[in-house]
């Protein structure tokens, strides 16, 4: 979109180089919770000493100290819960192994084809659920991309609206701008006339230059070409705005459709997960006997 040229001078901008970010705590060498917990305790102790000795900004150090205190509590609870979970998990694994060992002789009574068919159908049930989950994940990724595109289109439409408003304000503000320019020229001309009457050559020279500059601007404003140019800007901005709104509408429609599709796919996944128990039960439920012939 074409924008109206700016007659004013543009000032240069300068920026200072930002300070380098402060280094964070050194990560622990070990990879287990005990090492991580030890590193947090060490860091907490260092921060406590730093606060007492006044080596850093007190407020910042105290804030970090409180955060580490919470992290320390969270990791301590995690270590405790994880230890308990591991103990209970190992016990359950042992119970499962005993149950499988007990069931093995009974299962051996089934022929190979029956056992193979059960394994195939179980794998098929789980594969259907896995496929449905993959579809949900893929559709969710598409939704994220469409959301990003829709956000971009919203920003583009807002920018086009601002450009249209600006172009329209130039056109509708032209009469006021002409009036203001005329007032400026009248004041300068009065001063020029007074300088000439008083024989003030230097003042007359300066005011004549000013009057000439403003006269040229007024001449441009009242010329039909200025009106035509501004109307052209408004029409161009209006077209850009219409295109942006149309693109946004298309993007929003695609986003809404994707949301609906994802909702359907998510429902299908939930249905498959909910139906798994029933499908597995059917594998070991005897078929109902056929009804006797009439």
C-alpha cells in the first residue's frame, strides 16, 4: 500500500548495548535426584551467605532464595514420593510375575492358533487407539499453525485499518489544513508589509523567504492534483483493508473448521479408549448360543 510522503525530517535513533544477562546457577554434574537436591541445597546456602555479606542486591537475592526454598521442598517431596512409588511398583511387579506364572499352565491348554489370534486382536485394538491418538496429535499441530496464521492475519488487518484511517484523515483534514496554512501566510504577509513600510530590509528578506515557502505549500494544497492524490491513497488503503479482512475471514473459517475436526477426532479417540475394556472382554466371553430353529 502506498503511504503519503512525510514532509518533515526524520530524527535518527540511537540505542545502547544491553547488559549481558547474569549467569544462572551451575547445573549439577549428576543426573539423579540426590545430586540435584544437593545442588539446590548448595545454591541455597550460597545465596544465604551472599545476603548476609551484602555481596549482591538484597531484594534480588532474597527473591532467588525464596524460589530455591520452594524448589528444594518440591524436589524433596518428589524424591520421597518417587522412592515410595518405586518400592510399591517393584512389589506389584513381583505380584504380577507370580500371577503370570500361575496362569501359564492354564494358558498352555489353549492351542497355538487361539493364542496367536488373541495376541493379534489385542494388538489390533491397541493399534486402533494409537492410530487415533496420532490423528489427534496431527490435527492439533495443524490447529496450532492455523491459530498462528490467524493471529498474523488479525495483526495485518489491524495495520491495514490504521493505514486506511490515516489516509482518510489526510483527505478529510485537507480543508482544515488549507485554512491553517492560509492563516500562517496572512500573518507572515502582515509582518512582511510592516517590514517594508519600516524599511527593515533584513527582516523583510527573512519574512519573504518564509512567505514564499508557505505560499508553495498552499499552492500544492489547493491544486486539484492534491485532492486526486489523497483520494487515490484512500482507495488504495480501502482495497488493502478489504483484502486483509477477506484473508482474515478465510483464515478464521479454516481455524473454526479445524477446531471442529479436532473435536471430532478427540471424541473418536476417547470412544476408542473407553471401548477398549469391552473389546478385550469380548475376547474371553463365550459367544451366546444360537436360537433354536422354529
